[in-house]
């Protein structure tokens, strides 16, 4: 069962998620156009957008409205604050946010707050959500599940080898573990980069297990 610990650990990480988005349902409805995942691009500012609608009529709010965005770091400190009171690009409100505010592999909470600009206007609405910054155009979720599948196959071969007392399946499974470990060490997995502690810890553990089993299996081959 000890060989299944890496899989259980990776599965636990995969099911941990942030709080779901929250938004007003009356008055003004604010809809975020910020994707759940954005790609880190050096020297490129992100163009974040929001749309505002009247909850009763469904009509867009494109005048006498001011929208603010607040983006926070993981510890709750402000990374960025911006205000836009002029609708553009077909009734949306937007902010240019420099990529230097963000780090790869981090999830950032944000709040959009829109209010009427007249002194007697008490209309308004908000939207809160999160987005993650990744290092390529894929979210790395597909790669994450490929890694999980490779580990499961490797462990299955190892268990079959022990059950049948046959060394070839153990050797093949152990080599798959080591190759997977090297991939994680170099590339990370999911939205975590190779420099993060969790991928390094998992990669080191898988490689040690694979190396020990490979050496033991090869030394006992007849």
C-alpha cells in the first residue's frame, strides 16, 4: 500500500479548489470576462473586462456607472486596484494589468464592484472570483491526468510483479516511475511549476522508489 501514497496525495491535491464565484442577483448584475486561467506572457499586459446589466430589464449599463477591480495576493494584500467609468468595446469596462503583478502557478482572488455615479443613485452590483496564472496555453490539466495515469500503470505493473513473483513487470513499472519523476522535476504538474515544493517532493519520492525497485529487480533477474 505504501506505493499508492503518491497517487492518493496527487488525487487529494486535484480535488482541492477555491471558493465558487459570488455575484449579485438583483439591481445590477456584473459579469466577469476574466477567464479562470490566464497564460503568463512576458511583457504583455492583461486586458481584463466586465459587463454590467440591469437585473430587471437585462439591458446593459453603459453610462453613469463606475466599476472598480481589486486583485489580491494569496495573503490578502492588494496587488492591483483600478477604476473605469467609461464603457467601451460594446459596453464593457476594462483594466490593463501588467504581468509583473503575477507569478506562475498562483491563484488570485479578485472583486469587481460597479456603482451608479449619480449622488442619488443607489444601484450597483459586484462579482467575486479567482483566476490562476499558468505558463503555457494549456492549463496543464491534461498533463496532470497523464501523469496520474502513468503512475497508476507503473504501480499496477509493480504489484502484478510482486504478486506473480516476476521481475520484468516490476522493472518496467519502476522505470516508468523514474521517467515520470524526472518529468515532474523538470516541468512540474497541473498549475504548479517545477520550482514549487510539492512537485519536487513528489518527484523525489517517486524517483527514489523507482530506483530502489529497479536496482533490486535487475539484481535478482536470472
